[in-house]
């Protein structure tokens, strides 16, 4: 650190909520979690493995400046437990400790290639269009909404290349967000 202002730089805290119903078999989401673990000021909670109570998430949400919903994208959405978490836990925390002023980011993995998520593409809609309900949730709760992070082609024959590149980019995005 060279300047006086850098000595007192406050880093933002990030809470990554992993919502993967079969995390043990996951390659892409595991790689993203491992990348996130390398970033200072990141707390990771697996909603499939953690007790499903407000008390279990209260302190982590309170300390977080940014909340990341990380999940595999399938059937046009996130796994159902993330919706349940949002309905039961997030809405309770909406009031106390409050999420207003924090930001929400979606980090997701998609089996299809980027080109499939276009008007006229195989999946017919852009990922931004498909993730719009999360943006609404953030805005309704008084949160900022950070452009989603998507790793495409995780089911392609050369998926390992996409996953490796995606994990590296995810780490970089999280590092920038903590600054």
C-alpha cells in the first residue's frame, strides 16, 4: 500500500449462497465455489447443507454488502430450494437486519452455449430476460442489482475448458466487487 488512503481501504463483504441440489456431483458450481474461496471477505453458505433457519443466515446477511445467489440454471430458473429460501429466509431478513442498500448478483451455470440464449436461439430468451425476477426482487427490496455472471456450455464436450475459464473470471469479478 502506497498511500494513506489505501491503508484504510474498506473492503466489501460478499455472501455467496450456493443452491445446488446435487453439489457433490457438480463440476461447474464446485469450481465456482473453489474460486470464491480464494477471495478475501467472501463467506459461502450452501443452502442445501446449512440449517434452514433465519438464525443461521442472520449474521452473514447483516455483514454482507453483496449477496450472490449461485446456482445451476435449469428449467428456466434456479433450483426450487432457492425460491423457498427467498420466500422464507430472505423475506424475513428483508425487514431485520434489512437488505436495503446491499446489492444482489446472480452467478449461474448453463449447460447450453451462449448463442442458445438469444432471440431466435434454441432457448429463445437472453439470460438477462430469464433472470429478470431476481432483478425485480432486488429492486423491490431496495437493493442494487449487479449484472449476472454466467458460465455457459458446462454440458458441452469441452465443458472443462469453459468451467476453468469461468471459475477464473468469477474469482476476478468477486475480487473487483470487494474493492
